[in-house]
C-alpha cells in the first residue's frame, strides 16, 4: 500500500500519466498477491536447514559476584 501511495503521488505531481499509474498499481497488486501466496505456502520455498555454525547468545547486563554492587 505504501508503494501505491507513492505511485499516486507521482501521478499527482505529474511525473507519470494516468495510464502509467494504473499499470504500476496493477503490477504492485499482482506482486502483493504473489507474495501472499508464497507466505501461505512458505514450506514449499524453505528447504532443509543449512549446515551453519551458530554462536551461543551473549548475556548482557549480568552482574557477577566479583562486582561491587554497593555504589
């Protein structure tokens, strides 16, 4: 929808004509439909997890016993 807003703004500013605006909006709608279909069938587009090396998550803002907490 945001892209459609910018296309209509381009039309209002006379950067593009009505025919171009209509074509671009229709293309955006079609892309949206395709992306929606892909999201509904995401398992078809996601294969087996790749072999990756993952780091353990770091602990932030952790107080240790060595720190003085009576500041």
